[in-house]
């Protein structure tokens, strides 16, 4: 696994979403790095990280990430995990494996709750023979369909990130986001749990009340929040609000560096 490091202070690990890489967190890393040591890996089979043979499940990914976490933040040092979308599932599975030292677990738009998926418009196809302009237009359309609620927030940087991450994704996610992978891990998680969704996230088929209840069945004290106006990729679209939330729940104090 490839891990990237910024900042100084208590360790925080950011896990990206499906068809993603560390760049899913491009608008969040530096604000957090003023207060924390921020570790941002590419999950196995994404971005710059290789995919070992036979690794096909969320559990197998979590085993690799958990082992990698021990390498970069030696036990028993406490650590906080933040997972976006598919990365929320992996973060939950890692927190279940590292229950003695994961202090806070923040889930942003996480799947794995077995609550179904809402119907969406058909995604635009991206094919190898497309012109660059047509490919960018297709990725922009897909960002609007799935990831970002306000089309005005889909800038050229967002399209760049999406194109490059999709191109380099080798792990086949399949139906994992719609499985019960996270639900099954919840009883083994002892960390403080914070669950966040963009209020305009199109992925969940269930209303916020049901998502809250599903989490609260195992963690009655779950801190459940909605980010007004944001879609699925809230940490990009509503970066200021998400950064403020993360600094709050992770307990940022005086910046560790200028």
C-alpha cells in the first residue's frame, strides 16, 4: 500500500471512496494537517497501490489496511479513522479489528448498511476511443448524477480527479456498498461513532431516520449529522462544512504547526 503523510499531531487516517484514491480528500487534507498527523493511503487496487492476487472482498482489503496501519502508526498508539463512501465500510472493518486503539470513527456517506440503493439516471459510458473532450463531458455528467448535487461545484479539478481515479481503479467493488458488511462490523466497534451524509446524497434508498436507527441499534450514542445542500462527495462539494465538522469531532485544539 502507498500511504501519504501530512502534518503533525494526533494521527488521523482518511480512507477514500470507490473508484477513488487519496485525491478524494484533496480539499480536506491541509486544514486537518494543521492539527493532526494525517495519513492518506490509496486502498489496495486503487490509485498507486497494487492489488494482491485473490483480494476480492471488503474483509480482505480491511486486513491489508489494518496491517498497514500498524506499520505507519505503531500500536498501541490511539488513532482516528475517517472513511468516505466505500472507504467508510473499510474504516468500519478496520475499527472492528483495531477496537483497542481506534478512538473516533467518522463515516461520510458510508455504504454497507444493507438498506438498498436509490435508482439514479443511467451513467454516461466512457470508452477508449472517445476524444478527450467527450470523455471529460461523460465524467462531468457522472459526477452530476452520483457525486455532486450542485452542478456549479463540478469544476475542472473535480473532473480531473474523477477521470484519473476511474482510470486507475483495479479492485472490483461489485455489490459491496449495498451489502451488510458495515452492519456486521458495528457490534465489534468500540470507537466513538460519527455518521455524516450529504443531505442531497442520491445513493441511499432509505431516509435519514432509517440510517440513523440502523446505526443506533448497535451504537445508541451515534453522532448523526447531515450536511445541508451536499451530495454524496460531501468532503469535496461542501469541504468547508466537512472540515469544520471533522475538526470539531476529532478534537482539534491549537494548530500543531503554522
